[in-house]
C-alpha cells in the first residue's frame, strides 16, 4: 500500500476495497485458502499520531476436509481486522519488542503478513462439515450420518473365536451348545 495519498496528518483517512490472489501457504493440515483464490479486503487506513491504524474486514474462501468424516468442506471466512502500523522512531515502536508491532516502511505498508496471520490463526484445527457430524464407523469406515440408526457390526471376542467355529455362534455372538450337551439353553440339564 502506498501511503503518500494518506499523508501523516493525524485524522487523515483513506478507504479501500481490493481483491488479491491468495498465496499457497495460507492453510493448516485439514483446511485452508486455495492458492489463487480471491481474498477480498475492505479496509480503512487512518493516520494517527503513532502511525497508521488499519481496520476493516477480510473475506476468504476455504476448502478442506471434515476432521470427523473426511467429507469435503467449502466455506467462507469473514474476519475483522484492526492493526496499528507504527512510524519509524515513534513511541510505539520504541517501547515495543521488534515482533510485537508492525511498522510503516517508508511510504508503504505491507499488508500481506497481517492478512496471512489473521487468516491462518483463525482457521479451525479440526474443521467439521456439521457441528453434529457423527464421523465414520470404526468397523466399516462408512459415514455414520449416512447409515441407519440401528447400524451395528457383530463382534466376536477373538479369545472365543475357536470355540465359535467349533460349535457355531448365535446371532448375538453367544455360543450355542450342540444338541444333547449340557448348557444354559437347557435348564433341565443344569
């Protein structure tokens, strides 16, 4: 941003609307801004005693995968921004650590690091397609929201698998005894 039109007189104001192409590194593991996507900036630059106050909003498209069911996600992130860029030699720059405050470089502002930090720090680490997403079935890997409510898998305890093969297993996973052998199915034999 060129600040020559804004000037250094406190109270000077400049509004701008810009659309820029997003670089490829605005992302976290499961979600991010696609490279080349349109990032919309509506900003207000105001000259103050210590520097230039940048405020407004940033709108970016997001694409990624749900952390629970891995379905694709497309969304838009709307963020508010307010950041002070200090003039070289100002009290704010002198009393702040080097990485605590952004600075005006000559007559220019570099807004990209500010927008990148704002966007990347606002991205969810575990995005979901829906806040009630149930995830995937641990046995078959299908999406639980797409399966019937009574979806289940018969699970036999592996310690009893040999006996289940020898004598046959009931649908409930309990062993059934062969005819004529004592067991829980025939109370007279117990």
